[in-house]
């Protein structure tokens, strides 16, 4: 039975970062993942492919709608979806290949297969194959062949380790009355690979994933409607941010339907109908359509949204399927997340859990921080994570980014705050770059001036939020940020001006 210092189940950002850090600290490491490529959801079907599509379609939309304003005459601008997807796939392949090379260089043994616990310290990997060339060099025997033939994959292999880390990530939430079929009703995994632009795309869920993928296909000509149950999209952000963001998305052609409760779907092409919803109250019949129809209601009144594709993006769930956690003594909470303490230790000695399978924001960078800290704790080092300052970003154009407390949530908690705002319309670089939409908003404690949070709506907001995180990480104040020199002309000057505005000292605004 192969034995390691650390065994990590899950090769996504949390898992592979944990593996890399543990190897750096001199531990022998095994990394198990079901996919033949490392990187998890993020690199394979999530963060990276969606950003490749967002980037390409931003260029397309600018060329089609705004190039002429800058004196650039392009003539006809068309999209080749097959080439677009090929480029996206090449980006994914390059990054996943790079992760594999880093694992090999750090002598990490990578197993491909489905993992499940058979006991507190043992894990069985079914359908396992391994790249043992990444593992520790043998102590004796003949030198390895330069190009050894691949070994046949055993049905399973049992592994043991002094420390085991569960990093199996999350999966899209499937609604019981709106199950994924890969054709009419799809998940985000499918929506990054449509082979043609859907004429009508309905997105269920007004969060980051739905808005990003909705933006991609809207730019390419799809008629996109976002259906959100809550009174506003991206509900974690302040009302003023959301109000302006919604207006900008609508200006781009997205239809936003809030306060709408989804109740079912009709799929005429398959005969899949819900009799209870066949004839909503007040309507004599369902229109004859070739496409699916999403059914919803608002204030008791029926709503119908015809669609070629219905993207369900209502969140993600911790993925612990098939792990047999009970055999290891690992307990779950009432939301099916793995219970952990403040050092991410589970209820079973020697087993940790990180990333999307535990409480907290389901974000790749949060999982990475979890992974690095756990590796350090396992190695007896002083790992550190500040879960209060994990930034979140919606990668539309403009982007929305936030960290810490917003103004609305701070006031709801009874915290007295001072707020500083600065519009990109007054920023020279933003105006010169056709990026004048949006604003920076900083929230500081009214008594101490300590930065409590920030929210940014604007081009490149995801990059700009990092300097606020940096100041918050040492307990910095709005004045600290305001007195930090920013190069001119840059978008970042808007952050400095917002910090000045906290004390009503903005220089380029009244």
C-alpha cells in the first residue's frame, strides 16, 4: 500500500496549491483527481475558459459597436464560434499542462481516478492510473528507461497517508424541477461550449456565473434574459452599485427580470411537460413553440420566457459524492459542507478539508489560501488566512468587485461608517480608455477611519480591488490609502480619490 506524508483528494486550485506547498516544505505528496487533467473546475470548465470567452467577446463587441468612434474602420465584423472555442480550449490546455509540469518538477505522485475512504487513514482510488515519474526517485535498482511504456491502469489502488486533505470542490446546483439535460436546460459546464449562438438564452440566477456567461452570448448576438428570484442581481453588493450595474447591463442588451420565482419548464421537443403548469392561471393555453419555455411567477402572476437554451446558474454545492466520508469519521453540517475548525481540521484526526467543501465563499483564490495554510499547518508551520478580506469579482464589462463590508451591510449591523466615492467619469485614464462607467466606493469605520470594505463598479475593478485588500490586511485606514502615491494617469487614481473622499478631501471632485 503506497504511503505518503500528505494525500490530497482533488486537483483544483485548493488541492494542487496544497500539494505544491507541502512538497516545497519537504513532504512526500500524492494528489488524486478524477479528471485526466489537473486544475479542477476552475481551470477546466470554470474560471479560465469563461475568462477566455469574456476577453474575446469584449474585443468583438468593441470592434462591432465602438471602434468607429475612435476612427477605426473595420467594415464587417463576424464571429467564428468554432475558432473562438478552439482558442478557449488552447488556453485551458496550456494552463492544465503547466500545472502537470509543476507537479512533476516537485515530485508529486498524481493519481487519476475516483477516491473514496475505506478507513480513517486509507483511501481507495478506483480506475486508478498514476504518473509515478512525478514521485520520489527509487532508492535502488536499474536506471529508468528514457521513455518507458505506460503501465496498464489497475482497477483500483489503496493509498495511505499521515495527513489527508479533502479538496473536491463544488458542482452546479440542479433544481429538482429544472434538471440538466445538456440540451435545453444546461449548467455552466455546458454554457462555455455552445457550438452556435443561441437565438434566445434564458439565465436562471443573477449571480456572477450567470451574468458572465449571459454577457458572453449577448455580445455574440443572443437575446439574453436573466431571471432572478431576489429583488436585485448580485445581491451581496450595495444598492447603489447594483442599480448602476443593472442599468449598464440593460444598455448592453441583457433583459433583467428580478423578483421572479421559477416554477418549471416546458420542453415541447421532448414532450416533457409539467401538467400542473400546463395552463397557468389566467391563460388559456401555452403557445406552440419549437424552443423550451421557462415558467415563473411574480406577485402571483405567471411569466413565460421562451428559450433555445436555459442556463441554470443558481449557485454551487459542495461536492463530496462518493467519498464515503463516514468511513473516515468525517462529519457534514446541515448544508452538506464538511465540518472544520479554525485550522480546517475535520472531525476525524489527521484529515483536513479546504475550499468549496467547507463553509465560506466558493472562490478559487480562497481555496488556494486554504490549501497553502493547511500544508503549512501539516508541516508544523504557522499558516495564516484572513477570511474576512476575501475579494469577490463579477467579470463582466464593467466588472464589479468587492471586499469586506459594504455600506448597506455595515449599517444593517449597526456599525457607524464613513463612505468615500469617486466616479470614473472624472478619471483621466478612464475617459481616454472609454471606461468612464462606474465608480469606486470605500467604507471606513466612522471613529477609527479603519478600512472596512470596498466595492468597485468599473473596467478592471478586479485588478483595482487588490490594493484595497492589501491595505485592509494590515488594518490600514482610508487616510493610509489616500496618502499612497498612485501613478498618473491610471484607473487606480480613482481608488486614491475615493479614499480622500472619505474625509471629504477628494481633489478632482466636489
